[in-house]
C-alpha cells in the first residue's frame, strides 16, 4: 500500500456556480481525509465564511497557505490564489468570477506540474466566462492537454459503480466539423489511449472496447454515410488483427437502447453528444469526467456551473465526491504499477 495519501488539488470553478457548494458538501464528510489530502485553490475565507449553509451545518476549518509545499496531511488545506476580497453573488457570473476560476485552475496546474500535488479535481467553469487574452481553451481538457504537453488526450466519462465508461474521439468542437476531424489517424490515437488507460488506470488486462458509428444505422452499408466503411471499420479491423478486443462500428441508438454497452469495458463514441447524452441519462448524479492520456491525474464532476441552482444549498455533491474517489483510485493504480514487482 502507498505510504502516503494522494494530495489532491481542488480548483473552485466559477464562483457564481455550484462549484464552491459541492466542494464544501464533499469536505463535510471527514472520512475523505482518510483517503486523500484535499487542497483548495482559492481563499477559504472568501469561498466559505459567508457560505449560505443551514444554521446547523458544521463550519469547516482550513489551513490557509501561500505555498502548497506546506500542506499538512489529515487537514483541510487552502492555497491563496488571489488577495482581493470576493463578495459571492450566486448565479451572477462576472469577469471577476471568470478570472478567479482561471487563477484557481492555473495555480493548481502549476503545483501539479511542480510535484506538489498528485492530482487535481476541477469544479465546473463557464467556458465562455473563463476566456481571456491568455486563456483561449474550450474547456479544462484542452487546457490541461496543452499545459502538460501531451500529444493527445481523451475525454473519458466514468461511473465505476455501474461499470459504465464512455470516451469520445472528438470533444468540444461544433457538430458540423466532426466529419472532417474524424480521420483514421485520430481514431487510432484515441483507441490506443483508451486501451492504455483501461490497462494502466483501471487495471483491466485485456480490455473490450466497442466503437460507435458516425451516421444513423452506422452508415447502413454506405447508404447513409461512408465514414464507417472508409475510416472506422478499417481501423477497427487493424486493431483486431493486432490482437485487441476492439469491435464495431455499432449504431449508437440500438447499442444503448439494448444496453449492449454492458458487454464491454468501454465504449468509444465519435463525438461529444453521442457519448455524453446516454452517459448523463444513466449516471448524471454520480458520473465523473476523467482526462485520460495525461501524465497526471485529473477528474471532474460531469455537470456544469448550474448558475440557476447556485446559492440555494440544493446542489447534489455526489458527482464531485465520485470524482475525488476516482482520482484516488487512479493515483493508487498508477502508484502500484510503478513499484518493482518484488515490492508489490
């Protein structure tokens, strides 16, 4: 077993959304300190002192730090990312809340790269409100892929309790651009990343992967589209020829409608909504977004900022808590794989 617990940085997301609330509710469970050392990236006073909690809710105590090198195991730690005061206005995003979300994420990413953290869990941002002259990314996934200089990454939605894992070939791109981006090279890269992640991050020695088709009825033998015959099927056949359990392409509607996904360790969707709509229908309250293919561990809840729910203390923290658990599990899996066989 690891001699120390993973140090997990929590970026706070857009302060006008439910990020601070789901973090707060997750941290109320003291058992969390038995599996990780949480490090909040933001001023705890600004985030939680005036938090709209019920009168009988426990008040959390944080160690406020300037440097993550000083974090203490067994305690709630918070690293100062900004000095100005924030008057939280739930449900009212502003340039200030977007800037705070950027700074929290950047500080956590820098500390992760410097080895002061073992992983990060990111609370939801508004992709539009977070943009700035020096931050032009469609989302966390694209930023972290660039920041950690990974050649590629994989958006991977996970519900471990249900054994549901869905990855996507293309992510935050307009639907009209998907066919042009869907190349044999990209598909090979994503399948390779998925196979590697299932082995290294989830401990599945011989993963079974299903690949979905792009078009209705997976193209209907070319009648409804040629991408399956020209691109998808040849790539799948090559992986099968090399000894991998990769099959498809499956028509997405029938595949999920008949619950065929239960026969596989993971499903590879070809575009964002093809994978995320069925995933969120089945696992919205407990699903986790994991970025596979990075040299570091990053997870997040599978929901957005939910501005309309902010400030009411009604947000469900289950997905954020699941993201923390999954980050711990993946870190442990990677740590154990890195040990000499004689030490296991």
